[in-house]
């Protein structure tokens, strides 16, 4: 395996337990029920890839106790002696030892590998395992490198159970090493983070693999999905432990021996599902309920592709079902424009292209949702437990999906198989009650990795909109050390509720650095006078760094008075020219000598025209710029005009900067008593930002040449 550490991009979804064959049920009853394959299909057992490890040795008919094609990742050597079956479990151990006569490159460590003798293509594969608690890897994966045309690999997980920064991360990957048309190795890595050390206990890991889709499961929940574009070859199932010097680091000998333990492996192949029978005609009341749903979904440009129609579920329950599909396009990052106005025009232009050409500039995301409505008049007891009976559509979706009970309302119990963020949004918009807790789903969805991080971003938005209702969930996320707890705290900025503001202020000095950082971000994003003392403290701490201008802006927005001593410190040694200008304006306001509004408007107009020049490809209002410059020159507030002149003459942004630069130089040249040149020289000596100093040096030279 060749791991590649990807950005956190992490997916989450809900998977439903399903009935299994009698043989596997008997085995499971002896040890652990596990989760079994998902309920959207019928399944049959795969005996060659199922083992409860209840004997005294590894079953030689099913498994190699080594990897016949590979000796292991150097420096650790695979040894059959490190594989044992004991206590109803398979154990793979890593040791600190040298083996006499070991091949070149293998030394210091030995480890273990188990490989299936048969190959398999497609199915659902589940193991219950505990990773080793050292830097040695614990891995469950599939590969086949013996075909001269095809070499692909699926890594269900690779875990560094004792590796710092990896103890709570499930690494998943898919690789392509060669195909009939590709010789270059590439992969698609992903991660799922949890709030506990994975090596502390047993957990259930699963892989659902078919010709269209690959889904990774953790404790019965989908944590990543991929479209199957290349992984259609029969592969060997593998367990192993490797040294990963460049990833997890080499194990420390004091932590060895360490063991990767597997309680069972259970596997199923998918059988063709039977189509549910129609139950009864759709009534006018049913159509009105579906209309409510459509009114919400069509705003997001979902189109109905199936239903409404009744299906009969187990136990005789009749459910009205309808399916919608959405296609969404986003401009690729490398083409995206900075300004909102330019971005809208660019998107409109790209959307007019034929789809094949559009894909050069935009990413296409597809998602679909199924909704079931169970009439409460017929089935008054319909509740969340009914969702396990819903026949799920396994069609590949680029956004992580889960089955959910959205709640009751309008005479129906509502269920969905949808992107996590979508069903949570629907439950709110349809005003449903008594269903799955959408705030729990939002916290869970923050770890979701899917196309465009749609699930995580939407869940974060919905969570923030909950206001004080979200606070108990934030508290629990903090207690659980949720990997995204900083974001869950930060998003509270969306609420102006006094209870939320009080909570944020109370946690401003939290010992958890992630929480404290989230509070700072939230209070900065939505400034409030109640946090004034905190803003002043954070401003004081930031002086000399890069954050001063942000805290000055925050104090200004919250109408918080900054002590004059801090403003003088900033002006005496500014990190950036912008913070000097801001501190100057705030100091003048405290001295009851505010910078005249006419001067500020003149500065804004000159900068505005520089952006107009960029947008309109050379066109701007020259007369407006000249009038604004005359306004500055006519003022007798030479101190303020000098500061504005420096700001204009050094202005830097994604616009035509020569317009403000020319105006600024004109102002500085014509100020009496050399006031403009004096300020430039002062700032050259005191400003600490290298880029700003370069601009000041060039400005000083230009002004000197005029003398």
C-alpha cells in the first residue's frame, strides 16, 4: 500500500442493519451481532471470505499466513510466526527483532500479513477489530497486482494507533497502479476522524463495493463514498501491519510487541432486489403532502424522477414514495473570480456552454433523495424504527446519504434517504416534529467528506441557525473533543441571542485551545459591545503581529473605545500601513477631532473608480477622481490628508492600482511644509511589513525625484 495523506475531508452517513443468512447468524450469535450488510439489497454469504477465528490456527483453505508476493514494507519483515489465532480472534503482531539472514533492507522490526487465497469482486465486507497501539500500521485492504494489465487497490482502513496525530484517524484510500490505458499511479485518499483513540477498543469496519459505488463504513455508519470508475477486478482480501517511516514514523521499541486483533471477518455478495409491490392509488391528500415537499425541493432545483406511488413494506405498512434528483455545478477553484459580481457573470457564461465543454471549467455534482410518507390515519404508531424497512435506492450519489426519520406532520410520518444536510433542512422547512434529532445529525455531519464538502458546510450552517438550542450539543462536542469543535463554536456567530453571546464570553478563556479559538472567531465575526473588554485584550495581545487590523475593525464595529495608549503604540510601530491609518482615525475620534467625512468619501471614490476600471476594461469616471483629489488638496486638515495620501499611494488590491497611486502621489506632493514626505519617511522607519516598506521606499524615491 502506498498511503497519501489527504486534507481532512471527511464523510459521514447512517447505515441500516439487515438480516443475514442462517449460517452467518449462528456464527454471529456466538460472538457478536455486528451490523451486517445494508438493507437496500438482499445478500448471500461469501464463505471463502468469512471467518470467526474460533479454531486454534488460521484456516489454510482460506488464508495465507504471509503475503506470497511481498515481504513487507521495509524495514519490517512479514513473518508467519507473528500470525496467530487465539481466544476466538486473529492476532497480527509487530516486534522489535532482527532476523538472521533477512533480505537486504529488512531489519530491526518484524510484522505480519494475512492474505486470502481466493479473489473476490464486489460485496459487503465487515470486520470487528482493534488496531495496535504503536506506530506500526493496522490495515484492512484489497488488491491484486498479478494481472499484467490491471493493478488496483482498495484500502478500507490504515490506522496508526500509536502514531501522534493519527490515533483518532481512519485513513481510507483507493489506488490505481496500472490499467490497459494508464501506467501512472494515482489515488484518492480520505479520512474519518473520531473523538477517541481507535486502539483503545474494538470497532466495526465495513466496505460496500459494487460496479457503481464504493462505500466505507465505521460502526455501521457510512463515512465515505466514491464513484467506482476503475475498481472492477477480482481482488485479494488482506490484513497486515507495516512500518510506515515517512507517515506514522518508525515504532518505538518500548511500545513493542504490539498487536492488531480481528474478532471476525464476514462477507456477503449482493443479490438482485425484488421490486416492492404497489399498494393503493395516490389520493388528493397524498398529492397535497407531496406538493409541500416539492415546494421546498424545487427551490433548490430538484426534479422529480419517480413517484408518487405506494409501496408495501414489511408488516403490511403502506408507504407513499417519491424520488427527486438534483444536478449542481460549481466553478473550479482555479477559474473562480474573487468578486461576487464577476463570479455571477462568469457562472452564467459557463452554464451556457455544452455540458462536455462546461466540465473543463466547472465541477458537476449529482445527488438524489427518496422520501416516504406513511399516513398516520392508517398507521398511527409509525415511528423512527420503521426506517429500517425502507427499500433504499443504491444509485451512486456524490453527496453522503443516510436513512432518517424526519418526523411527523401534516398527517404523515416522513422518512428520507438523502444527503444528511438535505433531510435535516427538509425537517426544519416542513415543520416536522418527533423525528431524528437534526442537531445530532449536524454534529455528525461535520465530519462528512463528500463532493464540495456539501454535507459538512450545510450542517454547519443549520447548526449555527439553531441559536441557543445548539448550546447543549456544543457542550457535548467539547466534552467528546469533537475534531470540528472549533467550527461548531465559531458558527454560533450567526445568532444574536443573548444566551449565545453570554456563552461565548464565558468560554473565551477555555483551556481547550480549539474552543478558545472558535470563540474568538465567533465574537469577531459578529461584534457585540458586551465583549468589549475581550476585544481590547485581544487587540493588545495582537500588537506587533498580523491580527491587529482585525481587532481594530472589530472594536470599531462594536463601538468599543480603544485605550489611547494602545492606539499610540500601534501608530509608533505599525505592522501594516492599513492598521496605522485605522489607529489614526480612531485616535482622532477620541480627541474629538474626527477625520472629516468629505475626506473619507473622497478616498473611497478614488478606490471605487480603480475597481470600475478593472471591471469595465479601462473605463472609469476620470472627472470623479479629479474632483476627489481636489477635495483632498483643498482641505486644511493636512495631517489627515497626509495619512489618506499615503494610503492611496500604496494601495494594493486586485484592481487597477495606478489610479489611487497617482492620486496619492499628487496629494503628497502638494501638501505644505513637506508634510506628506515627512509622513512617508516616518513610516519607512517604523513600519515592520516588508511589502509595505518596499512600497514606501519606491514612493519616497518618486517624491524625492520631484524636488
